[in-house]
C-alpha cells in the first residue's frame, strides 16, 4: 500500500495538470491511502471502524475483498455501504449478500461485518454513514478509467478531499 498526504487544492484542474498524489492515484496498481488536511491526526492510531463504499457492479469484488482482509487483520468492524439510486432494487446483486462467506473459514469467526444499503446521493450518503459510524478509514474502489471521465473522476477526488478520515482507494482491474 502507498500512503500520501493531499493538499486539498483544486478539483479537476489539479487532476488533469497534476499533483503528486493524484498522479500516483491514476497510475498505481496497489491500494493508495490518502489523508487530506482536514483529517485530525490522533495521538495513537487505532482503527476500530472501516466503511467500504461500493456500487452495484461486479468490479466491487476486489474492493470488498481488500476491505474484508484489512478489517479481519486489524480486528476492526467493517461496514459495507451500498448507495443505490431511486428505483434501483438494492438486492438485485447476489454478491452483496453473505459477505462473510468470502473470508476463509479459519478466519470467519472474527468477522465483524455490517451491510447497509442507502438511497440517495452517492457522496452525501458515504459521508453521512462514515460520520455516523465514526469511521477511522473509508475504502472505495476506483477504475483507472474514472480519472479520464470528468464526472466520475471528480466524484473520486471529492471523496478524497472532503472525507473526515483517511481514504484507501483500491484499483479495479479493467
């Protein structure tokens, strides 16, 4: 994993023209942990609560697997949050059910997992849930295609810039 601080400047102009953090996010094939300037640095780092925000496509598998492994290794509570749009059936996808089944049997006893489905704006629901749960880390999956799409790339940078906790972006292979 790569860990970086961000300056919190700029938006799309910064994404297109440059910061080191965003260049690494664009190119990395490894998860990247980013910490923006508004994240309060504790005296002692303790990770009790992890929120993993996913969408309804199969590309979320790698993100969920990473989050499960991290939460299991840290004995942390993991909340998998799925935000759905109006009119979308939140249980259309079978992969979202029984997430603990993805953990190897010998580690499953320590699985502390909640699954939450929220309707509404993707960004606002992520931030609200992370704040409500006092998340220590927020995990999202990113396709490197997202950084070439203005709207989706902007959504990713907004999450990184506005989060009150560190964000881990997990690259999704395309």
